[in-house]
């Protein structure tokens, strides 16, 4: 079924697996959840740390483009909604870091890897948010793409990740709706407001398609991650679903998806559409997108600025522990 997927490095056929690996794979195939203290192949553990860690980083870095608009939201109500949404993203990051910690990695290690450029976060957050309409486009398209990817992850094989995703998905669907609501308002507004909404769609369409990762033929991890049910769908499957879901929503808004090749294909029961510019995608994930330096710089600064607070907490915890021991 997934003949287009490339073989993942280090993946094994059943004949090559040890008895432990075979019985682990059988548990996965039966749909059982894996829990933190149970035996798991090292590759499974590492893949989860990579994926959950990148996901957590995406939630945290993802606060920055929207945080940029909190002080400039057009009404008090919009400001309160945006503030709540950005706080939700911080919460998602924290659940996900906690899920990653159950795999034996510390939060400090994950932070160090993010700050030194040794761990990725979603490509989408390296694009600027230039106008208020971008808050609409981000909620509608970016959170919309995130939900498309994350709803299946509620069934992922690792228990703590799957449980974190259930809560996250509930909040993400509210985020998507608030973005679409902004777009509806702008599209029903003045011609200038509608033009801003169209411009935001034009700039965010292809970066949103890139969120699902490279095409299946270039996705080095998909085959193994799907065998382990760390991923439930291929990148191209989810991208197709996203396009099919989003095109009618754009039509309802009276906006034009910026793709001349976009057409309904009756035979496949989905849209044909243009691929994003993959050279741009690979440049962005290599650190060379429009805002990579700014985003990482902001995170490193926040970490450094918070050092006194972390040190204060540790000093307090040490003193409290010493007092407890002295009282025993
Ligand atoms: N941005 C950055 N890097 C990406 C990427 C993207 N959009 N898509 C793929 N990559 C990277 C992969 O991490 C991998 O690099 P690595 O080997 O250095 O880790 C490389 O490109 C090859 O891609 P693969 O398809 O082989 O990688 P995966 O199997 O990991 O698939 C994925 C990529 C689909 C993003 C998968 O990791 C995934 O489903 N992750 C969980 C969801 C997630 O991280 N979502 C973040 C979205 S933003 C968000 O949720 C915030 C919300 O508030 C909107």
C-alpha cells in the first residue's frame, strides 16, 4: 500500500528482528499501547524523543508569530482570545515535554538541543506574520494542518503521547475555528480587509502544505514510524486530506487558493494540486528561512533571561529538602 515510501535507515524485516523485537512489533500490530517503563527497541525510543521533542518545540516557538500581535489585536475580545490561544500553545509544549521526559530525556537536554540548532521545530514558524489577517490565516491553515496531523496521533502507540494528543486536539480545534472566524470577518469587511485576507492566504498556503513534511518519496522516517504506529499516516496522505478539507472553506470565504493547477479529480476523489517548492522547505529546515535566526534568538534570550528564576527555584527546593532532612 505504501510502495512510495523509502526504507527507513536501521529498519528491520521480521526475519532480522530479535525475539524481543518481534514480540514488541506484535504488540504494536495488535494495537496495544506501550507505557514508559516497558521494554522498547532503542530506535522506537529515539524516534519518539525526536518526534515528541520537535512537536513540543513547535508549540513553544509557535507562540512567537502570534505573540507578535497580542498588543495590536483590533478589539479587546480579539486580544483576550489570542492571549488564551497563545497560552494554550505553551500548555501543549509542557504536556509534550512531560511525555518526552517519560522516555528518559530531560527537559534541559531537549532545550539545549533546540537552542544549539540540533533539534528542529516546525518549518511554518519561520515565516513572518505581517498583518492582522495573518492571525486568521495562522489559526485557519496552520492550526488546521496541525489538527489534520494530530487527530490520528491520538491513536499513536506510545501511551503518554497519545493521551497528551487527546487534550491538545480539543484545544487545537478551537484555535482553528478562531482563525476561520477572523477570516470570515475580514472577508465580509471592506475591500481592503478582504484583500488582506487574500494576501495572508497567498503567503501561508504553501508553507502550510510544507508542515506535513517532505513528499513520501523523500520522507526518511515514515516507513519505520508507521510500522511502529508512531505515525499513523504518510505525509502525502495528510497533505491531500488537508487540501480537500480547506479548498471548500476558501471558496466559502470567497478567496482564491494561489494554485493554478488546483482542480477536483473525480477519479481519485480528491484535488490535484501543486507541490510546494521543496528547495524552500529544505532551506527553511536547515535554518535558512526568513525568521529562523529571529525565532531561535528569541527562545535563547527567554531561556537566558529566566536563568535567575530557575536558579531561585532550585535553591528554594534544596533548602526545603535540607530542612526536611534536618527535621527527621
Ligand atoms: N518542519 C520541520 N522539520 C520537518 C518538517 C517540518 N514541517 N517536516 C519534516 N521535517 C523534518 C523531519 O523532522 C526530519 O528531520 P530529522 O531527521 O532531522 O528529524 C526530516 O524533515 C525528514 O522528514 P520525515 O517525513 O522523514 O520526518 P517525520 O517522519 O518525523 O515526519 C512530521 C515529519 C510529519 C512533522 C512528524 O514528525 C510529525 O507528525 N510530528 C508530530 C506533529 C508535529 O510535530 N507538529 C508540529 C506542527 S506545529 C504545531 O503543532 C503547533 C500548533 O500550535 C499549530
